[in-house]
C-alpha cells in the first residue's frame, strides 16, 4: 500500500490572503491538491503558478481551461496524462468543468478529479453522474475525486456520489467536519471521495497540524480545506 495525502481546497480565485493560503497548503504537505475556484481570467496561469511555487508544488492541470478546478502536485508525482473537461453549459449559469489526471505515486497508479458542482440542484445531480462516468472511464483501478459540492451530505448529488464511492470523512473522520463556516449553520459542503479498495486512514479539516493556525484558515479563503490520508494499493 502506498501512502498518499490529498487536499481539496476552494481558494476563491486567490482574492484573499495568498500568503496564508500557501502556508496552509504547505503545512498539510499534500502529494495532490484538488483546487476549486482557481483564477480563470487575466494572467490566471501566472497567479496559479505563483501559488504552486509558494506551496512547494507544481501545476498538474486545470485552472482557466477547466473553468476553475485545478490540480497541483509535488515532485513525487509522475503524471501519466491529464485532461480538462468542460461540462454542458446551462444558459444563465456559470460554466463548470473537471480537472482530471492519471498519476503514479510510488507503486500506485491513481485517477484524480477536481470538481466544483453547480449551485442549481438539478444541474448538480446531473454533474454528479458525469463525475462518476468520468472516473469509470479513466481506465484505472483506483481513483479519488474531491471538490466543492455546494450541497450537504444528505443532498441528492452528494448521495449519488457517496453511493458509489467512499465518502472519506464518513469512512474515517479526523479533524474538523464543517468546511463552510462563514455563515450559520456551519456545513460540510466540500469532500474527498475514493474508490473501493483505497484505505482511508483519516479525512477532515486539518485544524491541529503544526503550522496551521485559525488565523490563516480564516484569512486564506472562505472555505476550509479537506485533507485525506490514504493508502493506495500498488499496481
């Protein structure tokens, strides 16, 4: 089994304290970071590259070309392939997409997907199905998906994904649960999912790691990060 740390984080287009954001990411020491709301417009590649460098990572894929989702990785990660996928556009709504890749870490081969689902309930449900179809078509035995679902675990889109994949928080909760705490009630609307066969060692908001402070978590963005420690079967 190969240990892998995956972080999912909505960074609100880096409109907040980017130094605090980089400190949080760096303290988590992730192998993979599934970003939502990466910069998408003017000089977005330069902005995302600056965050990756400050976090000790590199850009794998995504950003403007995936309508917001992106994937960062460390140098331990070997990239087999990557693809940014734009989802069907509903008139009057924001364009949505997936950042996807197949990577190798140690002896493990892993499919990876970052997503940010719609604010509309019906569209979210359809996008959840597209997410599952995308993972199934990646040609891998093991995969992880993470992102901002804009929905509680009891919602239909969240449930549709969790019925097919492991909801890592529900499987092995570690750290904090709510990922949206700017308004009441505090809610878990961000999640990491893993295919069956992946061992979930722990998953949750990393509130007690060395180097992470409440001040930085509040200043970095309007979401809290989700960190999953996984063990992936070697291939």
